[in-house]
């Protein structure tokens, strides 16, 4: 099993007691004067259900605006008023339902190939009776004329021609601020910045804060406690049935995996090549990928899993990348001890230089797609698998530095440039987004919501609350997430609440070598509350403010409801 550098394994959490029933959600309703009931309230109850076979819908999925509130657009044909209602999601056509975007389903053509059905509003001569029987009409046309007419344009009429190439650009252990489009003054990321300018940026996307479970979410479309892959050191295996690459390969895509890949044989997961991804991919070049592109370009649409171990440790960038960053210009956070300032600048310099290396490799890939004539019809999705920070607790934690990444989506043929979307999303949303972009049906049982409509400019609200579960690096024998989860969290656009289900000591946080850890120790039942509007770095914990008691109770109830309805077994 691949090892992650720079972390310490957390032990099994202490035994827990059965708690009382949680209160009803009252998120957003502060309660001045409400007395605080101690630092460690009793653990509320979880819920039932079976993990790994959960069919429950996500009650916190993004909501689309009602049709009456959407701006009219003369450039788009009218959409059907009847929309499917998904059981178990609020805000839809009836109690306990949510209106969802109709899926552009794929039509199977001769030879097994597929392509998206035409959008509403496109008509044919047959539909309006101009030609009653087109096959009969063609019998009277000269075969030579047919050959000249249709044979000459055959490459443009391929069933695969309209389907996009899809590239998942996965940065490995990167500070979410170390990007030029995020406003960092020293970050050298011109290629990623150009992708951001050419497409849409989602500012807030949550992902599991460790490598393997984060990548498993992208492959499976499931939360870690649903797929069973929730820790790096894990004895289980991700089920390849229904995986994203398998679905795309079965639909005619040529699939390639480069770099970080934790699961069983890549072929079983749905990748055509290579037999086993090279973990030196990116650091040692991309020749194998470029040969794959040359082999399949113009013959099949491509799906590329692009996941080099960059800017992951070891932080050993070539000197040409180090020279791009001036360490003397690096700002030092005010909360760090004076004795660590020089060490911080050294670490930050290497982190930024590694980010420049990542960006350079992305630039080479984009240029390859351009030279092959594939760029215009390629959907590129850039994200960070989990966070990293030299001055704050990040990877493996429930803090924004560990779980929050921007998402950049570029597709020149379909996505307008220069857009930024503030809606909150999750990495589970990429699974249905990619399937819909490829013209495939999105199974109803998956918890994510396609972002394709938002990327194409349709109104989109995103999630009102994002909830998640945080685990240590290792799993106990038998892989029981209810025993290994040490925190649940709930986040709105403004508030971030964390509820600790097990003890957290320096063994969990020690990957951040410069962060002062004395104030980061947590015990079972502890809580954190942060006002992200005023405190985006989560430095000022408001959990001791008695006037916020009702707010915290409501957010805790939402986190436990999400755990229960998404298939988590009862928390002891």
C-alpha cells in the first residue's frame, strides 16, 4: 500500500456512550441569552442504515432555483415544465422531494456507440412530414452521390465527435491559497490561471482531507463511509463495479490513469492504460500519456486521470522552479513563534516551488491537447485532493485548509470564460457532472448533483449546508467507519461547526511541522465554531460564546442527520 509522507497515524478513539436524541435544526437563529451547557455536551445519537449499500439520497444536495425565478433566455429553447422528483431531498415538487435537472440520456446507435440526444427544439424534416419515409427516398438517389455527399464529411459525423474529452487534473497536497487566481502574490501558476480565466471557478468545494479517500470519492461517486474507503492505511478495496472509468470505458471512451492511484489493478477499475499507474508520472515526464493521446486522438473520446504526486512531499523541486520564488518576499503569519520564522519561509518557498512544477506539467498537457486539435472540445477539471499548510492545521483535519479546494472547469466549446461561482459544492458532484457531460445516464442512487447546468450558465444555488466526517490516517481491522470517525462538521456560507467524537492529539496534527499545536488538542465531546465571514482561517473559536448555543445545536443536528441519512451506522 502506498505510504503518505509526513503523517503520523492516530490510534483508535476511546469508547463512546449512547447519547440523547439531537435537537431540531435551528441553523441561522442565534439565541442571545441562552446559557451554554458546558464545553462537552453529551453525544447525540446517530442513525441506522447499512454502509456501502446505502441508497439514501443526500438531503443537503444543491438546490436549483424555481422556474419562476429563473431569468428568461431567448437563446435557449424552452425546457419541459415537468421535472423528476427525487425522494428524500427537500425543496422539490412535493414533501421530501427535490427538483433535479433532467439528464441528457445517451442513445445507443449501431455498433454500440452512443451520443447525446439533440436538445429540445431541434427538429427534423421527418417530424414535420416533409419526408414521410427517408429510407424510401434514399433508394432513388445515386449511390455515387451518396458516397460523395456523406463520405466526404464522415469524420465530422462520427457518433463520438460531439462527446468531449474529459481530464481530471488532481493536485496532490496543495495549500488552497498557493494559486495565482486565488490571489497569492508569489504563486507561479500561469497555466492553471489561464484555465481559470477561460472557464468557471467554484470558490468552495469540499473533499475528504486525505489522499486515498479523496481519490476514492472521484472514482466511486460515494462518500467515504459509503464506499468503505475512508483512510489511507486501509485493508479494504474499492469496488470497481460502476466506477467512473468503467462507465466511461463501456461507453466508448479510451481511459488513462497517470500518477496517484491507490486501488487494485487499474484495468479492473476501468483504465485501458497503463497496467499499473506510475507514481513518478509528472515528476519524470508524461511520455506514456502523450503516446496514448497520439494513439487514440480522433478515434475515441479520452478520459484522463491526471494525478501526479505534485506538489506532494518530498518537496524537492528542480532549481528552475525554486528560482521563480523569492523567499525574502514571503509573508510570515503573525501567530507563529519568532523562532520558527526562518523555517517557515524555507518550507513555504519549497511548497510554492513545487506548485510551480505542477503548473508547468499542466501547461505541457494543455499544449499537447492543443497540438492534437482536441482542446476546444475537452472538459478540464482542476482540483486539490486535500489541503496542505505550513502554518495552519490542514491535511487530515476538519478545517478549511484541509477540506476546501477551488474547482476550475474549462471547456471552450461549452463553458463561457471568466466566471466565478460562489455556490458551495462537494467533490462527489464531479461524478454525475462527468457522466452527464459524456451523455450518460446518472443513476438516481448517487448522492452528488451534476454541475453541468451551472457550468453552462444556468442558475444554481449549491448546497446550503455541507456536512462531512473526518477520520485518522489508519482504519481499525474490519474497516468500521463509525469506530474511526473522530469528528463531524457542518458548514454554511458563514458558519463552520465541528463536533469531536473522539480524542485528537498531536499525533493527528503533527504533519504540520510549524503549526503551534498546544492549542489544537481536542477531547471527545468538544466543539469548535468559526465565523468564516470574519475569520476565514479559523483562528478565533467562538464555541464558548453562550449566545451561539442554539446555532451550534442546530448545526450539530444537521451533521448527525446527514450521517444517518447517508447510511452511517449509529455512533456509540
